[in-house]
């Protein structure tokens, strides 16, 4: 295990900018795969993609929720405290960002902060590590940022993701936004994206 | 030590950038909705588009190529200063050519040349709230957006028709984004409204004094408000650009002399120059070349 002092970005200012653009492009073009910047080193369970987004977007103003695996690992919480200063909250409903190392560890989407009708921007952004961004069952995506329609082939989504996502979509303008990560890359599914089966 | 070493990259500190970046991400996720953010003081007055400058500073990287326009022109004081600012604090390459830019910061126009996938258009917005002139209280306008209560806006536009026989609004003409939020496209002429619809580019809006950021992702529906019996129409110009002969572009009137002489020329100076370089000549363009 690395010491907590290690493992940040090699060039914090420029790497954060590059990683942010990847996340921004991911949410502006839902379903596309955007390459992330790798941090210097990572922890056992907090993969490089989670670290990259953590370093780019969180700080002491952003309460974050961690799944049990991450939260019970002192090396992870110390790393987060040292590099970001972000307060870790136990209730998903209070989180501005949620980090999950696997789909099985993620509560139902509606357990997170869904924002309010007047301030829908206050909802949680969930960052979920999946097994792979490509190679899985094909789903069709439509909505803002997508020309006509696109395809996603994720591996490792939550059990009844399809139904949960539809319910989230129905809440618009409220709802969570999702960043899926694997293999050094990120894919965005903002609340506006409609997902259906088919081709 | 170089001058730039006194600043953080792109001027803003990292905490401020993170805060603005988070606002941009939520703005993209909720197209047309105004996300509040804590605007920072910039080394320029508010009238100079500090909201747009803060958005640009939060997204720009060393590989970007920046273009800045003011009323369609690259050579106004405002545009030149903002370009010089980013060349200094972010060491980015700048350009006047729309096709070469990765980020275009704008006040009052959308380039004539269709924007491409990967390009980002950053608008400087003075008044982000389209309902403000109907309802001065922020708590009320926020409620109206929350409840999708846009009846007053339609009443205002219809009053225009009753009074003028048509919708008189020609700038900051309100649009509806993805069938949900009514949005102020910033004081661009309504001529440019159709360019926002299903654009290939990402459109980001920053209002510094009003502390708001909003966005329109690529391939997003942007519809100008109108009525069945009075459909939305863009401005039409009687004659083409006097310098390059372009039609279907937005023209500015230029006064030539005290005797009332005037001509209409492209507001988009890059588009005009590109056309003239390609050999297109307008009615007064020939005379100019002959002098
Ligand atoms: Zn012209």
C-alpha cells in the first residue's frame, strides 16, 4: 500500500483540467467513452478512474458517499481526506458525489439526493466502477448530446438498472447523474438520457 | 521568472475552477436550467463578460485554440483583451478563424460557419433570467421555472403582436430547451436562434454579475417561442454583404459619410474575410479594391 502522500496527479493543475474535459465530454455526449488521466498510483479498491474523478471534482465543499468496501478501508478514507478534504457522509441522500467500487455495493438510485424541483442541480453525481464500458448487452440511448441515437454495451450494471434508470428519467428535472468508469475511461449518463432495449 | 508564473494556470485558483466545473456539469445534465455559482472577481469589469471568462478559464487547457468575438468581430477592444488575457495566463494559441478554434467565447453573435463536433461556444451573458423583466423576484422566477409556468412569457410576446402586428423582440429572443426550460439565448440577434438548435457544438453560458451558468449540449432541441398564427421568423436583409456578397448572413449597417451614405456588411468578420479571400466580391468590395 502506498503512503497517503502519494497517488495524486503528477501535474495537479493540468491533469485536473484534462480529466475534467473528459468528464464534461462524457456528460455532453452520453454513451461515448472518454479517456481519463491516470493518477500516479492507486489503492487496492479505489481504482485509478475513481481517483482521477475524485481529485478533479471533490474538495471540502463536496460531501461524498463511499460504498462499504471503500469506507471501511482506512487507506482510502485517509487518501481522500489528505488529497481532497472532502467530508465523507454515511447517508447517500446527503452526498454531492457518490463513489462505488462495484454495482452490487450501490444502493438504489432513488436513495441518493435527487435535487429539488427548484434546485435540481443539487442532486448527487454517482461515480460507479463497472467491469467494462464495452462488450456487454447492447442498449440504445437517446436524448440531449446524442445525434439521433447511440449504443452502449456496459458490463457490470446494477441488477434492475433498466427500471431504476427509467424511474430516474421520469423525475426530470430532478434526478441523479451517472458517471461509469472502467479501463482508464469514463462514460456519462446524465438524467436526460433515455435508455431502451433494441438496436 | 516569467510574468505568467505569478498566476495559476488560466488565472483562477483550483478551488474556484472545481466549483465552476461542477456547475458546468450540472448545467449540461439539465439543459437550459440556470445553475447558481459563486462568481469571482476577474481583472476586468463586469461589462466585459466575466461570466464567460470564468467559464472559459475553467475549461481551457494548453492544447486549446481560442477565438473571441464581440458582435461577430474579432478585433474589438473587448475581444482583443480577452484573447490577450488567455494567451498570457493560459499560454494558449489564439485564432480569428472559426474553423480552427476549439473554444469560441462570444458576446452577441454565433458564427455564420456551422460549428463542429468538439467545438465549445462560451457565451458572455449579462441577464440570464428570461423571466426577469416579467418578475423581478428571484424566488418567484425560480418557482415559475420549477412549475414550468411560462404563461406570462407567452402573454408578453402576444402583447407584442397586438401592438406591433408581430413579435417585436429581435435580441435575446426566448427559446425553450428540450421542451422544458425557457432560456435566454443572451443578447444575440434572433437571427442566430436557429443555429442553437441541434448544434454539433457544446454551448455554455456564463453570467458573472448574476452568478449563473447554463448549457445546451450538442444535438439538443432549442425552439424559439412563437404562436401558430405568428410563427417565429428570423430577420431578413434586403441586399447581400457589400464587401463579400454573402446572403443569408447577419449584416451590420456601417455609416460611410455625413451625407447618409451607408452600407450593410457581414457582422461575422471572419466569415466575410474568408469569403473575400476565396474571391467573392460584394457591390462595394470592388470599389474598395480599386482604390
Ligand atoms: Zn461579408
